[in-house]
C-alpha cells in the first residue's frame, strides 16, 4: 500500500510500480488536499501505472512540474522477452506556466481523446524525455529556429512501444488518426519546456500551425524574461 506525504507545500505519492520498485511522484496538489491525493494514489495502484522515474528538482526559476505528475499516468508495459528499461530519463519535461498560473499544454493534453492522450504520453515518456532536442532531424522532430523545436507524433502508443521492443495492451474504442504537434524549448541539457501544442489532424491548416509556432515563441520570451527577475 502506498502513501501520501508532504514536501514543503506540495503533496507527493509513493507506490510500488509494475516492475516491483517503489516510486515517488509529485502531484499538483497542495497540503490540505490529502483526500484528493489519496484518490490519485488509489487510481495509480489500481491500474498498475508507471510514471516516469522521478528526477531531482532543477532550480532555474519558475514553477517546475514533471511531465506526468499531474494525472497523465501511463499504463504498465509488459514484455515477455525484454527486461524493463530502468535507465532514468535524461530530460525533465516542464510545462510553461503563464502569469495566471495556467499551464496551456497540460490543459490541452487533458482535452485529448483517451487514445491520443495515451499516444502522446507514451511518446513523451519513451522518446522526448530520453532524446530531448535530439529528436530534431528524425521522424519525431523538426528545428524551427529561435530556440524552438517541434515534437511530432503520427503513431499510436502500441507502435511507439514496439519501436522499443515492448508490448502494449490492445487499444479499444475510438481509432482516430493521430497527428499531434508539441512545440518545445531545450533549456540547458536537462530540461525541455513545453510551450504550445495542437492536434494537426483536427486543425491541418498551415496558418494555424504558424500561429501556434508564434505563440510558442511569444511564451518562450515571456518565460525567459521571468527567469531574469
């Protein structure tokens, strides 16, 4: 049985992952919301989820949030022939936070359909957190200049896991085409900042894509300005 515990003003959960290892993960909840945190913990334990390996907090200004510490849990992946990958991801994914405390990319993720959310979650865990800006020049990335790069996804969760030699549970329900874009900035050699994102399958126009790129650049300028305060 896992537990909920505080660190400063935030609540963390500790539970045993599918590979049998104890995992600690920060939630978005503050001290006083223990009841909600326990519900998250129970949901994680019930589904045998495995979030990314917790990494140390990097202090460079602004609020930090690990990529999947906000309820975007990844189901456990089983393999009969491949040992679990226990290498810690090199990069920490951080959500851009505006002046009002909103995190636009996180809110976009939560609005996606289950299959799309699972696909981008697996892609971020298996690819972006390990490769970071090195996805540029591959099928998963494109450099856009000005410190912004595009993380591209046109595969479902099973296809991504198959690339890693892992098995995935069969997808059920809707089977919409996946064509997602996330615009990012690599800060140093440890952080990938998630600036903006959209579903290209639903909004395929080049005008909308360019608007999202410009939005990412605007947010990056805002983020950099806050680091100097």
